[in-house]
C-alpha cells in the first residue's frame, strides 16, 4: 500500500488592509450578482433616508431657542432648557399617564386578539368561509381614521346615535360615549380593534402556514386533539414571530399615533385623551413652540429606543432570538 503524502497546508496571514480589500471586493461582487434585488429595495431605502434619517438633523433645535427667521445657525443655544420645562410642567405627568394607560390597553387587550383570531381561522376547514371572513375583517384597515371615527360618531352620538336611540327605546338613560372621561379609552381601544384586528392576523397566519405538518401528524399519533396541537405545536412554532412583534410594539410605548387621538379629543375628555402626540401638535404648530415640541419628540424617540433595547435583551435572556 503506497504511502500518500498529504500536501502541506500553509496559513496565509493577511494584513488588515488586505482583509478589508477582500471584503470590499466580495461586497461589490455580491451587489453585482443581486443587482435586481437591490434595485427593488432602493425605493424603500430612499424613503427611510429622506424622510426618517435626514430630518433627524433638525433635532438640534431642541437645544436652541429656535426662530424660523434666524434659522438653525442663527438661533441661540439654550442647552437643556426645553427638557427641564418638559419634565417640570404639570401637564407632563398627565400626558405620561394617559399615554401609558392607552399603551397598556394596546398590549394587554389588543395584542393577544390577532393571535387568537389567527388560531381560530387556522382551524376553519371551509376555504370559502375562511376567505370570506378574512376579507371582511381586513376591510376596516383600508379606511382612514377619519372614516372610522365618523362611523363611531354615527353610532355613539347622544343626539341621533343608533346606540343611544336604542337605549332610549329600552327606557335607559343615554350615554355620552364621545365626551365622557369614563368611556373615551374604551371607545379608543374598540376602534383600534375594529380597524387593525384583521390586518394584524396576516403575519400570524403566514407563520402558521409555515409550521411543519409532520409535527401535527406526530401529535395526532400521540392522541393530541385540536387544543393540544394548538398549544403544543402551533403556539411554540409561531412564538419567535410573537416575540418579535411584541418587542416592536413595546418600542412604540409613547408613540400611539396623532391622527386617531386628535379626532377623539375634545374639551370634555382632554384629561384622559391628551397624549404626547396631540400635545406636540398643539405646542409646535398651533402655539409655535418649535423647540419645545422637538424636545418632546426627541424624548419620545429616546424612550422608544431604550424600550426596544431592554425588551430585546430580556427576550435573549429568556432564550429567544430577539429583533437583532
């Protein structure tokens, strides 16, 4: 038997400059190979660069007493003056309380509902019925908040509202749903559920369809019914998706959206409906306090960033992948 001599293996120690050059060439080659894909994502990249990253340069006015006719370069610097004002104003606690309560309602009431609905839809065997239900619950998402709030007004208005007229016909007292501080938050979360519930199920349904069918077959062989297959197969399989969406949701702690609450807001429910988004509009555009409103917006962004980082770290400690 002949002796086979193995060739010597030489380890080439590349310099940092050579390694950097190699990586650059590899990147360029990858871009050339997948240039069609990069062209497809180019509009999205331009959108975020132009409308999300470039405007961040304007955050500098949060540290100035900004005057439009003087511009950023001519406006005087005031340091943390606007942040001190933000944290010491009596309205800050009211805004923080209202925002956190509505956020908690989104997390604990709205967030689980799309998961439950997607699990229920997954169990429907009649394809035509399933597609019909999905179409009906998707439609509200394509309506603007103006339409959603207007329809709610038709139903809940004290004078001529369908619900209140029904209550009056039953001999009950009419309820001021739209102006009562007790009902404003309930109306808010009801509108969120109506508009976004169906649309939010799309991601979960997509994740469910990706579950390996062999897992269900193995569970059936072990005698598992529908509930046990849902609990022990479906939910663990879509858990990474749930965790990812939850982390992103937590990142929007102080960002509930301006349009919806602005349409619900009135002088009678302001104590429970005024949030950071609506107050920024009032202070910045109506009262011309541009630096103060920018400081408030910056505070919201920093809180959102911190919450995402903390939630992601917690998810990784619990054994999940997290967002990054």
